[in-house]
């Protein structure tokens, strides 16, 4: 049998199920494109606040785009920046799994017109205050909060 070599990454991988929304993490290495069993993946070392071990993380497209927008295209500039975690369980490409998104400060998880998850810079007014989001669902309005 002919075996094709692949480049791997040593060390433990992040267990996405152990993370929760709002956890703070930071990348501790530059990101590298690694050819693995699932094709090319952008991989970096990550550490969760309060832990001492760095673990490998495959950075998904929405997170990669947000990191480029927030800190620039050179992944060396992403190192040691505090990022908020957003995890979501679901079925991805026919397989049940957990999506882990890394959200820079001043950014938020959203969905584009096509239904794809994106991480976008929070819109701000000229004074720097956030623009209110008026996309409120009716079931989120508490009748007791209405003053009339």
C-alpha cells in the first residue's frame, strides 16, 4: 500500500465541547496552513483564560475573516489578543459537531443575507457608542417593560 505523507501538528487539540459561550481565549502562535485528513486547515495554538496548556485549534472561515479584519492579514499580529468564544452545536457537512468561533473585541456573531455565519465589526455612532440593533423578535419584548 502506498502511503502519502501529510504534515501534522503535534500536541493536544482543543475539545470544543469543554468550551462555553463567553470564554476568553488567546492565540499563542502564528497560524499555519496544514494539510490534514480533511484538506487544508488553518491551525494555531490557543490557550483558554485560566489554563496553562496551549492546544491546537483549526480556525474556521468566519473567525479567520474577523481576525484579518480586526488585526490584519499577518497571523503574527493575532497572537496574545483576547478573543471571546462562541460555540454552536449543529450538523455541518452532514456530520454532527460543534462550531467554535473566535470573536475579537468590538465584533459580534451575526448571519448574512444568505444564512451564513459571519463575525462583523459592531456598527458605532460618531461618538463610538454602538448603534442599537432593532432586529428584535416579538417574543423578546416583555409587555411589562412598555411604559404605556
